[in-house]
């Protein structure tokens, strides 16, 4: 995670603690609970730079869609730039390019949680999705749902990592997770 999420009762670790323990209690928390919080895994300055980049990229994407000559062009652009997200009004799942800002944040994150991930992900593990979920003021709360169904799933299990780019309070409708 980034600057300061609300831990919601999950085991929480500092970035130094997570990075300094490759066989870590972080890996144990993932194994036992299915999730945990690592505060400060991406430095605050990188989160701010990434948030600024994302605001500009999102605005450019929206301008591009609005300027599309025909509705089918706008729809094609929207499909290319945005993922499927529930409660779409005021909420975006923006597909991220591997820009310098995105790569810098990913390298910082891997530097901190990489040891714990080695115990969870095989050498054949792949990046399946890279996107930014944005909830603007006025976004409806999403109902509890599975992002990835497990029973009967023909593909390998997924490990999802969220990075908060700003401090998060309860009033912002933060992410909720259920243990495994």
C-alpha cells in the first residue's frame, strides 16, 4: 500500500519490517488470512507523482473519448482505456501504461514485498492486470463481490495488490476485504 490506508482490522506491517524479512510474517499473514496491509511500501513522494500523472492521463483519456468523431469510436476508445468496474458513475478502472511513474512505483513496491511474494507466486507468475481504480466524490458504494471466483476457476489463483496513492479515511469508502 501507499501512504496511509485504514487497516480495517487486518494485520498491518511497516515497509521496513516487510522488506527486512524475506521469509516474513507478511507471507504468513497472506497464507493465513488471505490479505494484509503494508504501510508505506511505495514512498509518499512516488505516490504523489503517480497520482499527478494519473490525473493528467485520465483527463487526456476523457478528452480523447469526448473528441471521438463517432459514437463507435468513442466506445472503442473507452474499451481500450477503461476496464469493467461496478457502479461506473464516478468510478473508473483506468488501464495503466508502463510509464516511468508506474514503473518506479512498481519497483518500489516489489523492493518491499517481493520477498513475501516469492513464497506466494511461482516463477511462472505473470502480471495479469495493471490498472488504477478511481472513486470520485459521489461514487456509490460497491456491493460486496468477488473479483476472482475461486470455486470452479480453471485458471491459477491470483494475488491482488492495491496501492493507496493518498491517505484514506473511513469516510472515503475504502476497500473492504474478507479473509480467505
